[in-house]
C-alpha cells in the first residue's frame, strides 16, 4: 500500500471541483506573480524586471533569470564568489525603478481598486 501526503485534497473523485480549484489557483498565481506589475528596463544594462509599488516604502521587484544573468552588478558579485541573493537589489536597477516612478511609468502606490478585481 502506497501512502501519499498532500496539504490539500486532490479532488480526483470530483472533476468539477478539481477544475474549479485549478482555475482559482491559476488566477491566484497570475495575480500575485504578474498582477499590477510594470516592466522597467535598467537604464544601465537594459535588463528588464517587473515592478509594483505598494507604498512609498514597499516595492515588489520580480527578476527574471535573464535579467539576473545579465546584470553587471550581480555578475561582479558572482565573479568574486559571492551570492547576489544577499544583495537587497542592484543599485542601478533601483535607480531605474525610482526614475520610472518619478516619470509616472510605475504608479507610486497600489490603487484603491485592484485592476485584477481581487480586492
């Protein structure tokens, strides 16, 4: 007998419920990984990240593997044997994000109404 463990039921016996859960999970993933994010290009190396400002002091930055690999700041840290994950962010990218906010490309805060209709 094989015993498996899962945090949630898989609804194998209820295909309608399984489809509803999969749809909700896809919506959650889309909302949290891409919802309300704006693409910003680094003004130095041209790497692109996705950015969302929640407040003046809270910024979410989603780095792609390509952007992470192309960032000269991160490359220099790796070349010295360091781990770029220990750096809060690339200062050049941070300056590019600040520029995007000042130019109105990135909203300064989350809107009162979520564009995804989530809250």
